[in-house]
C-alpha cells in the first residue's frame, strides 16, 4: 500500500547532512558530552557539523590540539584535531570571522587576513574538503573599510562578519566594509559561486553611516531570496534613525517600507525564523517600539511587531545581558549569551515553542561559567556551544562544548513568499514528487553524504523506481527556481 509522507523543507549549505542520531543514550537533553574534548586556545566564531560526525571550526585560535594552525580547522568526532585536514599548513595570518559550505563540500572562509598557508590571498577564500586552498576560486578579493573622506574622524576596523550561501552556491558577505576590490559596496556584497564579485548588486547608493559602529552582527537569508540583517548599525541607505535592522528583497532592492524598530540599547545579534512568517530578533536590547521586549522580539516580515509575543524575561537590573546564539527547532527556542562582565549571568536556556517560558525538557546544569558567543544545531542530536567559558554544566571544557539535543528537528520553514515545499509520495520501490514547478533533477544521498542515485528531468507525479536499502536518505531536488533538500524514508 502506498504511503504518503508530507516532508517539510530542510535548508542547509551542505549536501551531506547527518541523518542518524549520534547522541549518547546515557545523556539527558542539555547534558554536556564529556567524551568530546577539543583543545583550542580561543573560542570558535563559526561551527559547521559534517555528515560523518566531524566538525569544522573557525575563529581567532592559533593552536588546535598539537597543531599550530590559525583560523580554521577540522575536528574529529571526539574533538581532537583532524590530522588529515590542511596537512602541514599553518592557516591564516589573522582571524577568521565566518565559514560556510557550498553544495560540493568546499569551505568558504572570510575574515581579516592576508595569507593562507603563507600564500597571499584576499579576505574571502575557498578551501577544498582537505583544507588546501582551492585554486579554481577567486581568492584575491579584497575588502576594505574606507573612511578617508572623513579625514581621520572615524577609526573603525575592517570586520566582515556574516556569510550567506544561496542554493546555487552564489553567496553574500556582510559586515563592516564599504569597498570590494575598490568598488563601492557598503555592508553587503554578492559573489557568484566561483568568488567573482557581482558589481551590479548594490542595494543602496549611500555611504555607510560612520558615526556608529558599522558592523553587521546578525544576518538571515530566506528561501525566497530575501535578506534580513542588523547589528549596532544606527543607519543604512542614508538614514540615521537608529533602525538597526534592515530588509533587502530577493531582487536586491532595499525595502524602504520595512518598519523601524527603534531599540533602547544595543541591537540585534541573532535572527531566526519562527514559523513561516515570523522573524525572531534577539540581542542586547530591553525595549523596542516603545515597549518592554527583554532581549528578544518577534516581527512580521514587514518589520511590524507581533503584539502577542512575549519573551521569557530573565533580565537582571544590574546586568547588561545579551543573546548571541538563537536556534528555533520544531519544539524549542534555544538561546545562549550572558553578561561579559558578570560571569554568573552566562546562560544557555531552552524555551518552549511560545518563547514565554523555560522548558523542563532540558537540564544544562550550572551552565557555562563565562559568556556564550554562539550556538550551532547538529541534526545528529547535538547542540554545539562556543564562548569564553572554561566550565560547562560542572564539566571542565574550554571555549567549545556540545550538549545532547535529542527528539527535536531544526525548524526552518519556507516563508509564504517563497516557492512551496516539494511533497514526496513513497511506495514499494518507487517514489513520486508533487508541487514541482517544472522538471527537476533529483539526487539521493546516504547518511554519510555518499551519492546513492540521481535522476534527471523528473516530472510531476512521475513514478521513479529505486533499488536502495531501506533507510533515511537526503533528497536534493533542483529546479530552475532553486534547490530544496528533504529527509525521506525509503
């Protein structure tokens, strides 16, 4: 008998999502995995869990285990340095601020550096899966924060912070810069998959507002192609109205109609979708739109507030708390952060789906003893936590830890303005696709990222026969409007 599976869209930058749960049965949700023992001399700024259990990390570190390697490194499943990654290399001569995977498993790297393994490069490079520099990529793009017109009045540092990859492997870099290869590009620039700067992409013709820090601390790319970003920025597109969060539509146009949530202090530091049309904004603010919104607010996609959303209030009168990490699953809202000057205020919390209350389904113990700088979800059943801590939940772990996160799937929904999610019907030895917008290319990958089968020009409702063992697979569906990835049980 044919069984129909209604499978929600799963977005990712890589093809090899981990599909098997690797969490230890003996651990409770929120408990630190003490078998994971990374040795880093600084906290990771970005983390990418891989299909085989290994993890790519990037940041300000210069030593990983016994390796003298700076900026980016791959760890084994137990947290030890992967000696097969960047063999004999020393990494960057500065800091890496972010990394992302393209669909072929290659690693995009951005930061403030000028060499990789001693080779002169720009501030955007691509690595092969083994950590070597990919010479087929344009590795000499230079980013610059040019305030020369102000004759030394402002002294901000170059800081490219965010990296967003599209389904076609083109990508966006966001942060504190206003020139790419000497071409005007304030705060955001687009590149094709090979790293060539798209000079036609210019959401604003106005210079950066230099009177406030021109740094992007949060950014989100929706399946529709819309981009939301924010930070301590007090203005964009020639405005200085303390807006701090901005919307660029799928055509690359700045959205003048987007609402202006004036924050009382600080600004956004993390963004995530909650449902199909709700944007969660978390950061270092306590009021917005003239009302109390401690550290988190829910917005419609036009920027207007969702009045019935009330975030759990754990603020403390003398603390200057901030949320640096934000993850929304199908059951929980996970947040991490703290007060950098008050160690006892550091936290990782699991809120219920409403965001209004703590859930008892997680026990993080005493939590981190210093501020958390980021959270990363791993579908294999882990929550990776990075920060300045040296202990977490009573366990000795420096800068980087992972906790069990079982029974919960990453919850990223397609906004109503985007293409609909593909529906899959699975029968005995065959499957069919529905809600396609035209013929599609379909690929099936195993849990460890191995290509098992591929089919070209799959039509709506066409019965596709397969000869594969029963199990959970990653299905990649490519259409002219973009690429979708789904988990499917065959």
